[in-house]
C-alpha cells in the first residue's frame, strides 16, 4: 500500500465519518464543505449521480488542500467512473455494491476504495480483492446488530455502515465495532442547504463527531 493511500485510509478512520453530498448545488458545495470541516467532518464524498459531480470534485480539490479536507466520489458504479473521478481530483471512491474492476482500478491509482457489501461473504470477498473499507449498506435495514455479527468471526474487517445513520443510532454502530460511518441527509440537511444555514450544518457535524468520540471512548 502506498504511503498516500495509507495516510488517506488513516484519515478516514480517524475522522470516523464521511459526509455525503448528494444533490447539493455546485454553487453551494464550497460553503457546505467549509461548514462540515469547521464542525470536524473533514472527509466528504460527492456522489456521482449529482449533476456536475466531476466538476464539483475538481473544484473542491482545487479550493481545499487535502490536509484540510479529503474529497472523494460516491455512488460509483463502474471502473470508468472511478477513474474519471480520480482524475478529477477524488482521493477515494465509495460504491453501493462490490465491483471487482472498480476495486482494481482504485488499487492501480493508489486510492482508497470502499465498496458496498451486505453479507459476510460479500465483505470478505471484497476485502480480499483489495478493498480498504467495507461500506455496510443499507445500514437502516441491517442495523448495528448486523455489524456486530459480521465482526464476530471477521473482526479484521473495517466496516463503515451507510444509509440511515443518524444522531440517534450513530453511537450504536460505533459501539458495535464500526470503523466509521457514512452520513448523508442526516448531516447535510437539504432544508439547511436551501436556506444557506451553514451554521446548522456546522453544528450538526460537530454533534456527529462528538457522538462518535464518546462512543469510541465508552
């Protein structure tokens, strides 16, 4: 593993939360990311199904030094999109399912990759194929107990539940053994974005980080 990839992986695991920007207007992304970073969430992904996603990734990568904010691409479905996102400036790639070619492409580029998995078989297969993190998806359906059950026999797997994680259950996922979480609308609230209430986004980010740190030290 390259030193850069190792450092990026450590950054994601230390922060413990990936802020997901889905459908955020490009003109507002810098302000949103500034608010998230001010609240302690300095790892963000722009989903590939967002209008102008590659341009947004490129712009964020230009505005923010990677030491300040780590920018990645989410909802990546194929290796072509993964490579395009990495060339646009993404430092990591997240997918909703496991695609071996996406994992291999990210490995070639020395980028952290987190494919979506549900079962122990999927999780182990993806990890052995070269995944750095394993996105347990959808977390709202599976719950913290699912994370705990997978980590029973496979405690070496770094699991990142995503999809339905909120302030009411984030501590439960961390206490179940999650390496981190991915959070979208519960963190980047659409109404706050529309109202340009960046203070609310900053406060929500801080609340998530505090909840994660408390759970980790419990």
